């Protein structure tokens, strides 16, 4: 076995514990309630501050609750200020019975519960005859959340005068009010723990894997290379490809159920430091169990080695990316240490990733949660949805917590919980909450909401989340007519040139686009994303995807060179090149001999970038999460509404450009209208699906009725140039109309 000579010390980052399960004695432990002032000392060092967040300025719990009460009173009653939960929850820690003085710190355990029914802590009395002279002794008996060996390993992570927190013992499982309060303060508990100990009890390292890791760690015990370097990176072939035992161990770890659980992901994100514990599938003499203990730094090392594997399962690779991103970001925020545990004299702030509230909702509800296993199956699923709601609130630093459940509350179905969170997002003026593109939410009474399920793709902006909707924007109203709920808000309707003034050149654009696409297929011009997806023999979607590429490219030709340059600069993926202006002029020149251009190297390069751009346009524009596809949606050219002041001027004085493309459903192509909520008209929201495809519920929308009702059929990103965005931002309704927007089934 050969190893790279360029190594970083691994001593202390991966160790092997040999534990006798019979030596575990929980009678020496107690769960004690932490009182003031110790409580404040342990929990006050890293309290989150919503009001000082750069992306969420000037909001507090009372203001948010007040705004939510005006928007949706029935939802507001389900929340309380978070600081109330943080100040009133019962904070317990497990400590030694013979501890003299106060607890000076604590660690927290993160784990997946595998039992069907949970035990609860209880006090037992020793039987007569066990102690001399007929004495008896009360002993607190804890339920073990893991195997005895793993729990022993967890206890060994405590320092002097340190306690241990884990939910099953430190929360009174019989008290629903206490559980709700503690869950609301969960981020405070994990942020202030010195380390988070992760028990991967569903993983068993094989004998071969254990031997490999022992030898691997021993090789780097005395290395002197700097801590920023990683051993065995950049090897050909990759290190994990050369050593099957290393790869199989990592795949076992990453496949643990712990990485799929919503609570566990949240607890990992909050931790100052991480220790992972993995049992080995080997028992030594007597009842000795081997346990592999490794740190977050060693896990990052394994992630980096795994990232070099090319022939890897897509789902496996997808699970690596967010973990690698998190642990790499975490490594840059602290001084790297060669030892496992960061001590209390080395403070470190948890990672705060820039993301929107809606993105956190989608991420949380995309993971699993178990709920209370003592409940029947249906109620357990509802309880799991409440858990996810709490996690979404905590992970986004919302200043609210969930109230204990009430018999008068709506059932905690997943869609009902998503509805409450989206309405909370709207009350917090989050523009992404208006622009979610999943399937419409189905409420407990069978009606369809105008709100749509959030997805991870709803916030396509690069960098910090989009800023809040302006306070001066007209307030959005959520209400119900007794049959279905609706949103009442101001809408800006966009112009549809194909109806008012069709372009006579558009059929020529379609024919030219078809020639471009066919030649690119014939000469195998490379591209990215969807373009490569269907360029395989006998692909079942070849015809439909070819058609959508032809349609989208024809719209690009119609929008013109300036539009293409601006959009290609902002839409292309970071690793792709931007189409240069001279190449755009060449591609959009109607006299270009495309049959000859495709043979040139520069022609191949320009066409490759063009196909990649159209691919990105389609992939970003079609609301795939709602069930839409290239078979249901197609591109439509729209333009910003013309200001009344411009009606008196000649068309020649109008600025060029000002066009946009949106993907709309074919089903309603003859009757649909496109509108943008006035609250989302600013250019900074251009990456969001702010284009609403509406059909009228009124026989005649031009009537003088004060209220006009619409059915929301779809949403999509509006791909407009700077002229379009400026025109949209300056638009507003001349005549005030009360627009009511219902879900797809209407009333």
C-alpha cells in the first residue's frame, strides 16, 4: 500500500476506542434542571439576532406577529415570540451524581432513534437484599438512545464539569407544552454546546475497513506538513478508487439515515464542532466493542477524497456536495487544529449560509422526520410535519416559535404547514414566498390554495437572498369566500405582442431556428444541461425537446442582439463563458451562412455557447416542480406595459428592446394573461418566478366591477433585458382594481 508523502497530521482526528459495554453505569448519572444564573451563562454566548441581520433589517417578533395577524389571523395564533420559548423552556443536562459545584459547560448528542416505541426516564428502587442491612437506594434509569458502547463513547467526550444534552432524557416527553417550548429553543441549545457528538449507530465498519483506517491514521501520526493541506489529494487514479476499503467506509457513513433526517441536518449546521462515532462489526475478547471516533476535520478530508471520484452514483455525488460546501466553509472560519476538540477558550461562530426563508422551508421538508413514535401512524406523520415547521423556523432565524398544538388548530398536514410558513414569509415581506413554483397546496378541507409548494429552485439568485418587499408596497390580503381562499393584491399586466401586433418575421425566425438546431444535432455541437440530456440515440423525449429548443431559439432571434447579450451575461452558469458581442452579431445576422459557419472552430464555439444558453433558459423557465414539462409549456414573448404618457408619442420614439420571454402553458394559450405582482416588479427580483399566468373567472374582465377574480394557472421567470425591467419597475395600474387570485380549481 502506497501513500502520498504530502500529509497533514491525523493524530487525534481519527481514533479507535475499545469499550466494554458491561462497564456502562447510568446509575452514576442524573438529569438535573439548570437554574439561573448558570443557565444564562451556558446559553447566552451565541444567541441569534434577527434584527441585526444584514438581509433582514428592522423586524422583530411583535411586528412580525402583528403583520401576520393582518394577513392571516388564523395562522398568527399558532406562533409565539421565539425569545419567550428561549427564556421559559426547561433546560436539563445529564451530569455526574457526585459533581461538586455547578455544570460549567455541556456537549450535545445528535442521533437517529431506531426503536418503534421510546422509553422514558424512570426512577427504580433496588430490591431488598441487594444492599446490606436491608437498605434500599433510588436509582435514575435512563433510556439509551444508542447502543451501550456508543453511549459510553458519547459520555467520554465530556470534559471536567461538563454535562450532556440529548432530547429523550432532557425533555419531559409526557409534557406537550414543554416539548413545544424546548423545540422552539433547539437552535440555542445546539449553538451553545461545545461540540455536537454524532452517533451513527446504523453503520457498522467492517474488519477490512477498520484495519485500513488504523493503518491509514498511523501513517500520518508524526507528519509535519501544514494543516491547510490534505493528504492524497490529486492522485491519479483518485485515492479512494485505489483503496476500496476507504471508499466503502465513506459510502457506509454517507448512507447513514442520520444524513437524511431534518433534525440531524439542523443540529449539524448549528454545531461549533463535530465528533462522529461509528461502531465496528468486530467484538474483541469478552464484550469489548471497537468504535471509530473521528472529527469534522477528518470527515472533510474524506469528503475531499470522495469528491475526486468520477465514476460515482449521481445520488451519492449529490449528497456529497452540500456537506463538502458546509465543512469547507466551516474550516475557513476557524484556525485549523490538529486535535479533535475545540476548547472553550477558542470561541467560534456557527456557519451562517446566505439563503432565503423559502429555500430553508424547501430544504427542511425535503428531508425526513420521524415524529413521536408513541403516536399512531397518522398522528406521528402530523407530528413530524410540526417538527419540520419548527426546524424551518429555527434554521432561518425567524424570531417566532410554534405554539403547542391545540384541538382547534388546523391539522398539521404537510401542505397546511407549508401554507402557514409561506404566509409567515409573506408577512416578513419575503418576495420568494410569492414566487414558489411547486404544485398548488391542497388544504385539509379539500380546497386548493393560491399558494404553491416551495422548491429549492425558487431562489435562483446568486449571492445573498433578495431583499424584502418594500414597506411602501400595497399590502397583500389573504382571505376566503367560503369556498376557497384567495390573495387580493395589485397586479401589473404585461403586453402580449403576438395578439396586439404580431411580428410578420416570426415564422422566418422559427424556420431559421429549426435549421440551427438540426445542424447542431448533425455536427454534434456540444452544450450543457438539457442540450446534452436528449442527445442520445432513441431518447424518448428527443422530439419534444427538439421542438422546445426550436421555439425558444426563435424567440431569442425575435428579442434581438442586445437582449441576448444581457441575458447571456446574467443567466449562464458560473463555469460557462459568456457569448461575446461579435459572436452574437454573427449568430443573429439573418444573412449568415450557417451551413458554412458550423464547420469553423469559432462557429462551433459560438453555437455551443448559444445552445448552452437556450438550455439554461428552458431549464430555468419551465416550472418543472409543478409537473410542467416541455410538452405542457412553451416560450411566449411579452413586453412591459406602455406608460399612458407614451401613448401620445410616436412608436419611433420608443426605446428599442423592452422584450421578455416567459414559459406559459399551451392549454390556456388563447385566453391567458401575464401579470407581475406589484410587490415583485423591481429588477432585483428578476431571478424569481414573478410572472403569473392567469385566466379570468369573470365573464368580462373589462367590466366596471370593483373586483376581478383570476385563476392562477402557472408561474414562471420573466427573462427581460434592462429596458424591460426598467419599464416594469416604473409601471403601475392607473385604475385601481381589487384583483383576487385563486388556486387552479377556482371556486
